[in-house]
């Protein structure tokens, strides 16, 4: 299985490419914004594609050609300027969905935020609300495509080392999760087609990741 | 016909409420963000409703109850902070559509920007692109509702006095248009059900506004 990792140079993305490359039956193609980011991924033996999410659909589709799955883990993040929030977290995501379709790729895994329901936009503080809104509309759009999607809603991301154990369900209590564990959750999601057309929240917990994801 | 004007305190909105109040067969309800904005509209004999577009759908629906049409002419505008762009121009618009539906209002007139196609997002400069993206997704959402919508795409807005004459079609050459004429175009659109499920660009021109809108 060849996986295009969109946002490979992010913290989750780097763990993800590394874990994919460790698998016998998977290969990563790292989509990055700048050529100088390529060496990290080349050292892992991964292919790279230099594409900006502000480029057009055709350019993104070119990178998606020949892969079996797309993982969208790009994100301006809640701390970037809100001008990038709509252009990356919403429009970049929608263009990537269109690009997957254009390239004939069906499997699409979206890394969303913990709660992207309408109520969460209203509840968010003013600096976080634009980010939640962007993720809300991106998730909504993905559900309406005919892609084989999974939407992962991780809790508060930390840089702690992975534990290999999580709690995952449609709704779980708010909590933290190491980025390294999110990357493992993505790999498990790609390996379990039972997650197609589903979405789930995931935080740190006591269930081995493979079991937690299988039970979704 | 009673018309809820969302964004009444904007420059187009003020002209629009005034023109609606001048008609024998129309009445305006001005949706405004602050109580201190009410007197302008009360002096025109219009009803007012104090609602923030960052409020929830139920609150907006309360304002829409009993009206026959909703006009969305609110806008953070291209010069507001981009955090408001996604929350007002996209999410505020979508919440207003949902509110219209909840209140049983079918007719919905959207004041969009001149070109909101995907290519226009790519072509826009970096300060304008978030605004174009927000309008792109709002328009796209409106087309997918079962509201009796019309999307008006005006050219570059000016504060010149209205001329009463425009050019309107699915595509026209880029040009300017006084905000006062946009307000007249909205009134003509509300009066012509032939504009339902259509959208058109409009700039200054030589055709009387009623004729131009009727020919859409």
C-alpha cells in the first residue's frame, strides 16, 4: 500500500512517514512544501513530492497519482494566522479530496480536531473558533464525497513519547494524546478497512492501538 | 413581502432597507449587531432585530420568523481580519441558511463577490484569497440547499450615487458598481421570481435595473 502523506513535514507527519516505512507492506510518499524538507524523508527511503496546498487541484493530483491512500495531516494549526486557516485547513483539504478523486484514489484518512461539530465552533474561544470552523466544513465536505474516508478526531496533542495505547470511540472523554500515538493510529486505520465511512475520537488510554482501531 | 436584511448596518444594507421601506408592497426587518445601530432603521419605519452572526442558528432563526425572504449582505469584507472572514462570510452565511430553513423561509438572496469560482481563489492575492474562499464555500453551500436562492455577484463596489442602470448576466466584464445600485438590484431580484435558482454578475451599465434583472 502506497500512502501519500499530505503535511508530511508536520510533527505527526514525520512520525507517520517513519512508521509507514517500517512496515513491510507499506510505502510513504511525503508531500512537502519545500525542497529543503526532502532530505529527512529521503533518509527514511520515502518518495517525496514538493507541492504547496495553495497550488491547484491538478498539481496536488499529480502527487496523488499511483498511490493507494491519502492521509491529510496538514494543518495551519490553531496558532497560525487565520488567513492560512481557511486556505489550508479548509480549502487545502477540499482540494486534496478533489485531487484524490481526480487521481483515482479512493482511500482518504483525515486528521481532524477533537470536536468539529457546530456547537464546538460556538464554544471555542475567538482565537480557536476559525480553526474549528475550517475543520467543521472540511469534515462535512469529506462525508459528502464518495471517497472511502475515515475521520480521526484526536484529543489535545502532546510531544510525549508514544505509549501504544489509546481509547478510541465515536465519543470519548476529552484528554491528551501523544502525536506519536496519533501516527500509529493512522497506520492502524489504513490497515483496517472496517474504519471506512467512520469517524472517531481518540485520546490516550489503556487499549493497544490495533485493538482500539479494530473495534471502531 | 417582509424581508430580513442580514447585515443591515453595512453600506449596501442601509440603502437596501431604505429602498424596501419606500415600496408599498415591501417591509424590511433590519438584522443588526448592536442596539445602538437601531435608530437609523427605526427612523425609516423598519423593524429591527439585534443578533450577532456568531450567535447560534436558533437565535438567527428567531429573527427570521415570519419574514418572506432573507437577504444576506453581511460581510466582514476583504479588509476585516481573516478570523472574521471564515466566521462571518462562511459560517455566518451557512447559519443564516439553516436559520431560514428552520424558520420556514424559502427565498434567500445572497450578496456574493464578483467571482467566487475555485480559479478566483488561486488568482486572488494573499490578503484577498481567504475572503474569496469563504464566499466560494458559502455560495457552494447555498446552491446545494433547497432554498429559493439567487446569488448576486457585484463588481467592485463604489460609494458613487446610484445610476439606476447596470449590466447583468451570468458573466459580464469586470467593472465597478455603486453600492446604491446593488441595493436596487437586490430589490428587483426580490420582485422577480424568475431569478430563483440563478446567479449573475452585475456591474455598472446602460440597462435599467428592472429590465436587466428581468432578463436574467
